[in-house]
C-alpha cells in the first residue's frame, strides 16, 4: 500500500510538471526608470504574485519555469491593478505602459497574446464561431469563461464547451464553467430563490429569506462601489424604488466590495436607501457564488412566494417590468 501511495504521488508530480516550461520575457516600462515589476498567475478574476524582478534603467527580464501556455499578469503595484497577458512557449517582449490600467501596453512574440488582442478588437463576437475557428486555443476557453458565462444559458455553455478541443477541458476556465452550470440552472426563472446569511451595513447578520414576502416583489441587486456600470445604473434603480416602493417593491443589495468604507460611502453618495449586505470578499462573495454571478451589475426579481420571476433587468426594462407586475 505504501509503495502504491508513493507511486501515485510521483505520478501526480510528473503530470503536474509536464506543462511547465521556461518563460522568457524581456521588456521596458514607459516612464519608469527603477522599481519592481511583479509576475502574477491569473485565477478566477484574481492575480497572485509568483515572481518579481527589479526595473533597471527602465528595463526588466523574467526567466522562470512556469506552466505554458497560460494567462499571467504584470503589475507595478499589485494594489492598483494588473495587465493581463497570454504567454506561450515563445520569448516575449513587453513594453509596459505605466499609466492607468496599462492601457497602451504592447506584447510581441507571443502568438497566443496576438490572438487575444485580435479577439478584444472584435465587436459582437459570436463565441461559437470563434471557438470553431480556434478550438485548441486557450483564448477560446478564456473568452467563453470570462465574457460569456453570464450571457449564455446552461445548455449554451455546455454546447460551447463541447466545441473546445478536449485538451482544454481540464483547464481551470472550463472547470469553473462546469461548476457554474448547475448553479445557473438552480437560479433560473421559475425556481425558488436560494437563501443565504450575511452581514448588513451595520455589521449585523441577516437572512435573505426574512425579506421575502414582506413586499410583492423583492429586487436582489448585485453591485459594488468600484463597478462603473453599477454606479451608472444606480440612479435608475433609485427612480424605480421611489416610484414603486409604495406599491410593493423593495430592494436587497449585495455588494462585491472589499473595502467597507468605500462601500458605505457609495451607498450614501448614490442615495441607496434600502437594505445592504456584504461579506467584503470581492469575487469570492458567498451570495454571488450561490447565484452564479460572474459579472455585475446583476439582479434577480423575486415574488412574494420566493420565486425568481426575472433576471438582469436594467434601464427602462426594469420600469416596464414593474409597471406590468404592480399596476
């Protein structure tokens, strides 16, 4: 038994190392002569530092044994964002724009990143068509995971996964999609809204189910203070609340913030006078995972019996839906 266990450990180790190859990156940072640049691994919308190197006379190099091809991040300040980059086995040259969001950064040498840049320049991408053109590319798996997991039905996600080459099925991007499918099915229109407990803005734990049935319709809103589209939608939600709150409309807002002061400041600044909760875990938010939320703003309209009757209604659609239901 001990020999079998040792064999399995060695086998797992060998398999885990088969995709590791030497990453060779050289580059310069626009407008920065010295400092530190960080190489990060990208996982589920988060970046984790795996290496760092000094910037000397505006230049830097990385040479490290890592998993390739894979998605990484480059950052000058891990608290202020990262530049997402696809590295393959080819030596890459980076010109990192040090301005906000690394907007004008360029990558040469990585064919994988070239495809990603091409994908990002396209408008109204048909993901099934893109996958058929590039079935074995990590870019296809990433695009499906990052940009379409919140747009597609569970069956559509399944069909697109099947279009990917089987070599991509064990990537974390496809695995996360596989885990997401049953969650999305559970929170489909017509199903009961799952319950959860989380602290409100005053630090008191509340149960979501305690708010169901207190009004004819409860609007479960996922947002964050750092989310531009959320903040732009807030005036519309405020307008709907003021118009329909006396007719049976209420709101329960879940924030994907990490910083409590930023969250509370946004609530006050935007005039959001309803119940607010957050576990301050950003994309690791428990309620967001429970409802399969992969992008914000996101919302669910729930009736007095706890049944989901609509999802992701915004702008004028929100007003029209409430007008039909409450009038």
